[in-house]
C-alpha cells in the first residue's frame, strides 16, 4: 500500500494558523483592525462590543479549521500508510496560510470592505497594506505549492 501524507490536515492547520495570526496579531496585539471595523468603526463601547463579538466568531471559525486538521491527522496516524514528512507538513501549512490570506484579503478587505489590514494608517495608505497582505499570502501559497511539488517528486523517486 502506498504511503501518503494527509494534505488536507496540513492545509486546514495552515488556514487555522493564518486566521489565528490575523486575529491575534492584527486584531488584538497591534489593534490595526477588527472584524467589522470598516463597517462599524470603533467610536464607542457599543461598536467595540460588536467588533469584539465578530472577532470571537472569526476566531471560532479558525479554531474549527485547526480541530478538523487535527482530526484528519489523528485518523490518518492510525493507518500504516501514513507518510510522515516535514516537507509535506510545511508545504501544506504554507498553502493553507497563504490561501487564508488571499481569500480573506480579497473577500473581507476588497469585496466586502469589512476591514482593512492597517486602519491606523492614513486612509490613503490602506490599499498598500491590503496589497502587501495579498502579496504575502500569494507568496506563501506559491512557495507552499512549489515545496509540495518538490516533496512529491522526492517521494516518487524514493
């Protein structure tokens, strides 16, 4: 039986970690934005409570990604055909993290305008922060994909 790495687990871990990074670092530590801060700017206690609630809902979703990734990894670990690989894990986590940034950046920042990466910067600079976030995500996505291809070639030749 061919040994395989649980790619979905790594991607889900990356999605969850990408969300945790965004929520913890950008929402809480740096306080550059909150989940709905472009729609409901923080001007009073009520808008802060609303944004904090939606930050929590967002964190809950990213938590579910990590739990699903752990579940898939756990289920796979009981099988003898699991292929343990640091390269696969890093590649798939980069794909998930990058996918999170690209999707979140396109949907929440650009299409819906829920918030922008750095709302503490002058409004005229928000687009540059948003584009940097998208480029960072795209770089992780491409880097992860290239690393995954490399890992697959290595596995096939072994």
